[in-house]
């Protein structure tokens, strides 16, 4: 378990991993901002490759909720894949083992639903001492008010509420590098 960390900070590349929680086919018709979330998740998946940052993708009970959507799937080469039945990822021993094996200290969390699996995972991450960032433009719920409630609760618990572009530029730290140019193309 990482050592206890003080409150909100910039996301830093060393020890950072992206987490996409349960972006699965069955949710497509019921998440109002599905298209925006999908665009940002594709940016994140591609940025993870550019930054050589771990990308972890979970699927909640795929037998019932379907698999990760194909439009995102094609960008997930090299991602760590985990199926789960617990709402919070930290209730799955394989997930915890992967984080430890990757040396993760900071989680940049995305996915659905904000008020269930995303929120429980973020709260568990905070409890375990991880620096926890929620990329608010890459999370969703069936009810938009539930997203707001979840983000407010997570902010109050000590998570950093951010957005995709903000997090990517924090991880980059500076312009003038090949990585900067690649990320700049992703966000324009």
C-alpha cells in the first residue's frame, strides 16, 4: 500500500495509471453523454500509450452487461484487462495485485457509473492511500444528477476532480517534446 499522501496535487507521471471502469455495451443506450465519454476514453487510451503509462480496463459481469464497446476496444492494445463482480475494484484481489505489481501510486479514474462502481473504487483508493483523480468529462451515469453528487462526495473525501485534457497536460509537465506533440494532436 502506498504511504499516506496529503490532499490534492498535480497528477505526475511517475507511478500514475489510468483506470477505465466498466465502459460496456449494455450501458450505451442509457448514459446521456455517452459520445463525449467515449471520445475522452479513446484520447486517454491513446495517451496512455504515448506516455507509456499503465492502462487498466475493468468489465462488470460481462456475461450480463456485455463487453467493452468495440469503438474503445480497438485502442486498448497493451491494457491490463480484469473482469469483476464487486462494484468497487479494490474488492477484487486481482485488481489490487495488479496495482501493486505495476507500482501504482496515482489512479486517474474514468468510466461508468459514476455513483456506483466509479465512486466505490475512488473511495476505496483513497482509503488505501492512493492519490486519486477523477476525470469528470470521462465518467457518466444514467442520471446526470448522480454524476454531480458522486463528484461532490469524492471531492469532499479528498479526490482531485479534473478533466481529461487537464490530467494529460499535468502528466506531460512541459512542451517541446515528441510526447507533447502527440498529446496535443489527441486533444485538438
